[in-house]
C-alpha cells in the first residue's frame, strides 16, 4: 500500500470515529459536563478534550476523578478555583516580547497564588497519588508573584510604590492640578457676572470656563470652543495655560515610566512562560477532573473496571442513559428506564429485535456512551461494579445517511459508512465495539437479509462486540447455529401500544405490526387480508415461540422475586432467633453467676461459724455445757440447710405474663402473652410465631417446672391487654411506596407488640401491594380475619386485620 492509500485509510478511520461521536450524541454529554466546570477555559476543555489513547491514561483519569471527588465532598465549600485565569493570550504576548496591560499581569499573579494554594490543598501522595504526581513538578514562582502584586493595585493600576520616579512624577502632577484648580476657582469668583455657570469644563484635555457671548475678550486666555447657539464661549484662562502645558509634559513622563514598568514585568513573565504554561495546563487538568467528579456525583455514578483482555465480558447493570437523566431532571420527571448489558467473553454479536419506538436505538447509544464515559474517566450511572474491556475503537452506523447533495440513497449511505467501519477495524489492532442500527435495511428484504448475515459474521471475526438492531427474522436464528451470536429484544405493551423500554436478553422480539395497526384503528379488512398473507407455519409459529419464551421469562422473574422475598424473611427470622438465643444464653449465664455467688457466700458463712465452734471446743476453759451447745448448734445448722433445700425443691414455680420461658419440645425461649380461662394452658410468643401449649410443656430459663398439683386457675379476662377497636397511631402502619417483601418486614415488626385490630395503609395504586399482603395474611395462623377499612378510615386503600389473642 503506498503513502497516498495509507493517508486515505487514516482519513476514513478518523472520519468514522468523529461521526460515531456525533451519532452517539457525545458532544451533548460533553456540553452537560462543561456546566460543572468553574472557569471559562475549563468549560472549553470539557467540550473539546481528546479521548485517552490507552487504557493506562483512562485509568489515570478515573483515579484523578475519584481522588478529587473525595476531597471535594470532604470540604464544606468544595474546592475553589477562584483566581485561576486563562493566560493563553497573555503568555503569547509576553513570550513574543510584547507588553501586557496591568490588568493582564495581575491575572498572572493571581493565577500563581491560586496554583500555590491548590497545590497545598491537594498534594498528598498517600491519599491522592495521581493528583500529587501532576502537582509534583509545578513551579508557582513566588518571587514573580510578589513583584507583580507589589507593583500593581486592584484592577491592574500601577501603584506609586512601583518605582521612586513614578511616585515623584505623580506627586508633582497632583500638586500642579491642585494649583491650577485653585487659580480657576479664584477666576470664577472674580468674573462671576461674566460666566454662564460656575463649573470647570474640559475641552480637548484642557480646563475651560463658560463665558457669556461678548465677554470672553475681557479675560486673557485661549478660546477652545463655543456652544451651538453661540451664546457661550469656552476659554482657558492665560493664568493656567502654562500649568496645563507642564501637566501634559509630566503626564507624558508618567506614561513612559508606566510603559517601562509594564515592559519589565512582561519581560519577566516571558522568561518564565514555560513554567507558567505548565502550571496552567496542570490546573486545567485538575479542573477537568473536578468537573468529571461533580458530574459523576450528580449522576450517582459508580467507578467502572477496565480490563486488558480483548475478550473480557461486558457487565453493566441498570445503566441510565445520561441524556435522558438530564432531560428528566430538568423536566421534573422520573421516567428513565435502566438497561442492563451482560455479554459473556465468548459472545461476539448481539441482535436486538422488537417493534419500532421500542428503545432499540436507545440501547445502542447507551452501551456506546457507557464505554465512552468509562474511557474518559467518568463514573457510570448504573449499579453494582460495571466491568468491560478498554475499547480503542467505538464505531457506529445509526440513523439515515440519505443525502441529496451527494446523490446518496439511504442504503448507499449505510453501505459507505459500514465500509469506513471495516477499514477502521482493519487499520487497528485494538479492541473494537461496533453499533449498527437497522442493519441491511433500505433495500430488497431478501438481499438485505443476506447482506446483514454476511456482515455480522464478518464482524464476529474482526470486532470484540457488535450490537445490531434489525427486523429481519432470519437474524434471530443465527444464535442457534453459531455460539458467538445472542438475541435480545425490547418489550412492548400491545394493550397500551406503548413501549416499556426494557431490554430482554436471550429472547428475540416480535414486531407486533398487525396488532399495533389494529389498535391504532386501521381498517379491519386490511388487517384480515394481511393476516391471511402471513405464512402460518413460518412467522406465526415463530411468534408463538417468542410469546412462550416471554411468558416463561415472566414466570421465572416472578419466581425469582418470590424467592428473594422468602430469603429475606428467612434471614429476618434467623436473625431474630440468633438474637433470642444470645439473649437467653446471656440471661442463663447471669443467673448461674448469681447462684454461684450466693452459694459461695453461704459456704463461707458456714465455714466461718464452724471454725468458730471448733475454736470454742479447743479452748482449755471449755466446759461440757460448751460442748453441748456447740453440738446443738451444728445440728441446727444441718437441719436448717436440709429444710431450706427441701423447701426450695418443693416450692412450686408459677409463671407470670411477660416472663421468659423455654418450650421443652423445641428448646426455644419465648415470652408469655396470656393464659387460658382454666389456667392450664398459656400462649407463648417465640420469635414471630405464637403457640398455645400446656403448662407442663414449659419451664423457666433456670430449669424450674410447674407442679401439676399447684396449677391455679387464672381468669384470663383479667390479664388480657386492653386491645383497642378504634384506629389510633399505635395500631396503624403505613406501607405505601414499599414492595411486598419490604412491607411484610415492617408489618412483622409491628405485630410483635400489637394485639386486637391492626390497620395497614397500602393505598390503591395498581393493587399489587394490597393483593400480595392479603395473600400473605392468609398464610399466617394467628390472623383471625381480614377486612377493608371503613370509608372514614381509608376504605379500599386500607386493610384491617384481627389478631388471635
């Protein structure tokens, strides 16, 4: 290939890359990103930056985004770029030997000061290594900054302190002006009758007084002007002409001195132009990182994981199109439907089918923008941990390429663009992502189908991943002959004739053309005629298979949701049982500890008294009476200990409401809620379950049991809680806005401390929450009855359940 051909190929590759960015609306995303920048040059960088050329650069930008985002959030007022200016034109003038204005030179000083402040704030090699690496070699030139700030006042005016000569000239100039003003005021007083007014005017930079017509000759001076009517003549008195000449001369000298100072300072800036340009570029990179961080935070983004291997999978969960998020935010809507991409490493081509307006093109643009955002160092508006390969080429053919100026039809335009895509892939050895919209459309269906199949097979050999939208049924069958192919579809509600925008993987879509046409009011005869022309063994059978797959997927989704609910309830029960076991174990340990302490104290007291008696018996003066009394006391101690043990053994344990007991049949602890009318049974709350058992089936936590002969009849009506039949705040729970399994968890928590009636406010809505809760209530053995609330208590939007006491 000669040089000319190589240049043409490179030109084609660049052209298709730029076209792809336009087709994916990447400039619009960059425009939104620029609104989070602070300075004008920062906004320009956000709109005009170049995509990173390697995975290493993309990862560096992502790290910079995370580092500065973390720092920005930790500061109350965020990171400030106040004082950072665009110095490009100023540095160009100074580097070419030109003279900048005082205002421009003051911008240089303010930028140097702001750069040093930001370096002090950001530089930390332990927590922010990537940003610290950028700031490591910058020079903030404090001497140049002090020189400029010393010589310039606010607004860029050269200060008197800039040079001794300038101070002297300005002082002399101000003194002469005061002298001239005093002389003019004296003339005004002396010639007041000849003047039109007492104001000192100015003509051509000279002070003049307004004399009446015909009186100017009475005052020596120079006439500079007259009024349009000729009634006023403006005269500069002779007494101040010489002073004015001296002021003009001194003013010229002041301008020369100021020009000399500005030239010197501009020359100093020109000497350090490389250092200042490097500082400006580093500050621009940091501001670009800050804009990415703030935009990513606004999107609630998560950092992506970029992988080296070309066959790495695409795993992106619930990606929200950033342009739709922006549109919904500004239109006060919440309607963005997330899209998930789960492409394994062995898949090369995904064919997305389904009806028009169903969201196929949005899906194409979504994955394209996701890859571009990850490549740029932006966080992705999705959930989980998005993972994808770093793609060198993102190439797309989306939209209509029809052009009257170039004499191109729609089909020709698509073919030319696809040709440029193939050339770009051939010229690059990196990973390529190809996005094709309505592949093979715009020509004879049979030839278009054949061309689309051949093209997709070629893409499967050359590109990492190709995603194509199509209406051709033959493309749906490719996955069954080639494991590199997969089907996906966008769902459509044929009842409402509206798309749901949900992307379903593994299931080809139906066009629903006849059904939609009928719903839209097309003549039924046309619909019936079209239905007869369809091959029932072909298209209809395929549609039935697709419909069956969709129903199967819905059943699997419903089963998965039910399993998730059951898992959540099981985890909740496990947590409650574990907490109860830990509490029971703690109470048992505390009881045993108290008993051990009491026993040890009793033993110590007995040992002490026995030692005292032995000591008395060993005394030489002890008599027989002493021995008799000691023996009597020992027998009393022995008898008292036996009686105490016997009494403790025979003393019956009586359970009370609210006491913790252990169910001997299952070995679990619970709380006594109530007793039966005859007093021989009791209701125990164990975890979230209630159970009615005999008194003989429970024991205290320390092992005591009820003796049957001591069972006393208890009037349960006297110990029942005062359950209210009137709705109050305590017996009402609001679960509106929750899912069924979430609402079940909230209601279970309420049921632990509630008896009688419980009002559950679930709202009306679609009815799914009410239906799910009613189904769950019917499975609970301790629910007596389930009713709709009275109209004044919520009606159909509120359910009342009665708990068995």
